[in-house]
C-alpha cells in the first residue's frame, strides 16, 4: 500500500491511490506508512469512527460490501475517522489497509474508502493486485462522483455511489 494522487475539487480535498504492500518487512512498512497514524480498531466492513452514518445506513452499506465481496472475492471496506490527527490522508488510508489486512493475502486486492469529514479529505486506497483494474485515475473519477452527495452531507449516499462505481470498475454490476 503506498502511491497517492491528490486533488482539491471545490470544497473537499480528496485522494485516490494505492494501499500496496511494499517489499520490506511489515514492521518497516508500519514505521514509514503509519507514522503519526493512530491505532483504529476495525469494527466491520463499515467502521464509522466519525459517526456520520446512522445504524441503518451502516447496515445497508455493509450488506452491499458483503455482496460485492461474495461476487468478486475482492474485499472493500469503508472507514471514517473523526480526525486524521495530523497524519496525511494517503498514509492513513494505506495504514488502515495494511493494519486491517484488507484483501486476499495472495492477491493484495483490497480496497479502503477512507473519509475524514472534519478535514474534508478522502482516500481510496487499493492493494497492488487491484491497481491495474482500479487505477488512480479511475479511483479519482469515483471520488468525483461522490463529491456532490458529500457536499450535501449525504455521506451514505456518496459512499453508496462510490461502492457502485468501484464495483462497476472491478467486475460487479449488481
């Protein structure tokens, strides 16, 4: 998990890129990629630490992510954070993907959608195995599709749009 491309559209600074496994040991990766990123427990397919989703919205998004994983075998999760704690959004998303071991080990095909509403930042981080399918440019296009709903504080709607757009890019056309 590693490369990043950032963009600053209108009211939100957003990022798209990878959560690729580096060739160095996990401890070294943790030191570099996760410097300043606080520990954050994964609570399920949707980890809403920023508390921007209702329980019903969380359940609906989680169900959609489960169907996506069942159909494609690729694992995608959503994480929201109340603060980046001074860490870079690209490092935060990458670190979560590494710490939570998102994606199949032999395929490195995980996807993390990270939203930090307080800082108005977002990141789509992908495992190395997903990079050819969900390129940085395609991830950025997904983010642009999500922005209108995020601007209206419809986080569940924006995330649903993002999941569907990513699914369409990666072989699931539910």
